[in-house]
C-alpha cells in the first residue's frame, strides 16, 4: 500500500472503532410485578429483604462498528483503507 500524500510504502493498517449503538429494553410486565412485590415485602420486613432481593432492570445491548484505517509512518497521514 502506498501513501497518497508522500508516496511512501511505510504504511500500517489498523482497525479503529467507527461507531457504537446501544439499544435498551425495559423490564416489561413481569419485571414491574417483581418490583411491586419486592416493595411490598420490603415494607413488611422493614427493608431487610432488599439485601437479598434485587430490583429488576432492563437490558442493554451494544453494537460496535469497526473500520480499517491506514497510517503512513513517514508523514503521519491517515486515510480509510
């Protein structure tokens, strides 16, 4: 591969993170019922049940897109490979 700026052959190609997208899903009906039952139990046990019974949370899923980037070692010019 050749640098378009200085025509050098001293080029390194690396993978770089291009973008990231996170999707979040809620807890749904079952999770809301679990949290309501947890709250009622916490009131009756003066909060001691909260030490063992954790709150339902949603889920996150992250997708990352990568791209190849070339870097000239002589002049430092960067471009998409």
